[in-house]
């Protein structure tokens, strides 16, 4: 009888302990998770209440959030409440629904009673800018329970139970303290950058959910100012709207013994940071720098390790066209136009979500005997005075062809890479504007 009571007590204690945590199966100390690296962001497969979804892995966020991109996510309607969320951007706070008792599985890690915040505004959607469907973001809720071995080069993560992870000697690595703030939910690292001829110490939010390189917040007292040529531009889409500011390059960026030169840096307008707590924070370290390293991220031990990978020596280029492209619905294409393959060669396995951009693994959706759906792209922003702007392209133009290739044959990331590829490269674009097809050409030109 005592043995039975002990088993019941242990099971009850495990359930209580596991309600807000991720756990690996008994006697399993690690699990491997493949991811996609899209626009310098980690996109991982996540199963929520038995539905397969795609989330951005974001160290900069505390709670788990899903977007209203479709109605596939089922929530258990218990203890539901409405709250308001605020992030970067200048729009009003967004309304979200707090749901509890959700089951989340990532790899073999399981959270059996997970709180999720569902954003109710369907217009808050990062899928068009990513080129694939993004259902949500997850950060601290996942990071806090494991040691993460992040291999950006091979696009996989291996997570370990902290008590079983053993640090290896690594002469080519830089290990430093990971400072946890804002209720121990947000990680910070210390770094330096060269402004003019002096090094400035900066505390940076480790932000794997940002595709940028480095964001710096102006601070006259600390000397954090724009000292080189810059240009005004769209910086990115924040949780509360678009963010604008100045883009420049810094002479050097130092993280431990690693030194990177001519690094892109963005200075957001102060209107976007005035609601943020900037105590002991001078900016954010984003994916365009982070993906140049393989990382060991250890929240429980408050450590992080950097080891440079094959991306490390890539130059830091700005978009030299001035165009920002996003997915805009879909277009029906005759199936004989796609590599000459007949419809009969497509299987149910290849069918894809309706309205999603470049579907993962080049999946295609059959819509009739003769047509399939492929992504449609539009110009969502265009920098004033840029080569594309001077050529006559406009915001809202629908891309039909780029350099003689049908636009739907490109991945969104391929277009972004093309527009940042090589100064002097000729770009020929055919677009549709108000039902009229137009052709333009321009040459890529370095901004700074």
C-alpha cells in the first residue's frame, strides 16, 4: 500500500512540476530538431494540440504567441481571458486571447499544460515577409528548460537536459555570461563596437527573432551615435507596426575574441523605443550576426558559447535595389508551364496550403485538371531615391518576371539575396500595375 501511495505521489508531483515546463521522455537526455533558416530566422516545426505548425524560435520573447493566420489551431476553452500585447512599432497595443491547458510538442520535448496567447487581429501576420506560413513564435518558455546546441550551418538544434549536458573544451570558441533580465526571461550579452576610433561597450538583447544584424539605440552620454554615412529606411515589421530609422555601417563589432568589420547597424527612431525599458540595454543582436556562429545557449547555467561557422566571412550587404518584396496571395499557373511536368506526376503528399507563398519543399497544390497554385509577389516597400524607385517601380506592383524568369519560380529568400548580391548587376523586372504589364530595368548600387 505504501508503495502504491508513493507512486501516486510521484506521479502527482511530476504533473504539477510539468504543467509549465517542457520535458523529454524518461531516460532520454536529448533530442534533435531540424529547422529552416529563412531571412536569418530559425523556423521550427511545432505541434500544438495535435496540429502541425511552424514557429519562429525567438529569444527576444517571453511568452508563446500564435497568430490568426488560419483556423486550424484548436484551443481548449477553459479560463480564457483577453489581454493587450505591446512590442516594437508605434501602433496601439494588440488584443490577444490567453488560453491554457494546451499541449505542445517540439521534437521529443513535451509541454502538457501550456499557456498560449493568440493574437486576434488577422492583419498581424509575418508570413508575407517570410515567404512561408508562420503560425507563431516561441522563446523563453522553451529555452528555459534545456541547453541548446544551435547549428546554423547545418540547420538543426539539439536540446539537452541541463543536468546531462557536458561542456567540451573548445579553443576556437568564445564563452561568456548570459545575463537574464525582465523577470529572467530575456537574455543579454556584452559586446563592443568601434565608433570612430574608440570602442564602446554595449549590452545587447540576444534576439534570434530579428533578421537584422545589429540595432543600436542612440545615447549621447554613452557616445552611441551615427558617426558615418547613413540613410533612412524601413527597418522591419514590429509587433505593433512598421519600424523606421537610419541604417549605417560600423567599422568593427567585437564579441569576445571575434571581430567583424563593416557590420550593418540600424538606429530606430526614438518614437519606437520610448516605451521600452532601456536600463542597461543599448540595442539588440540579431540573426544576421548570430547565424554566422554555432551557439550553445544555456539559460539555467547563464552561459552562451560562440563558434564561427561557414557563414562567418560573408560580407554585410544592404539591399541595393531599394525593393522589399512580400508574398501576396497566389496565382494559378498551367501545370505544363512548371518544368514541363504533367499534373498526374503530383501526389497528395505534394499538396500544400492555400494562399501560402513558397511552400516548404516546393510543394504544389492542384486546383484543376490544368492549373496549380504558385506564389505571387508584390513590392511592399520601396526606398526613396533607390535604383528601383528612380527606374519607376512603385509600391503595390505585382512581380511577373525577374531577369527573364517567372517570379513564381523564385523563393522569397532568393529574391532578397538577388537584390543584395553584386554592385552593378543589371536587374530586369516585369510587373503588373492596375492591370497593365510594364517593364523596368536598373542596376544594383551600394547605398553605403
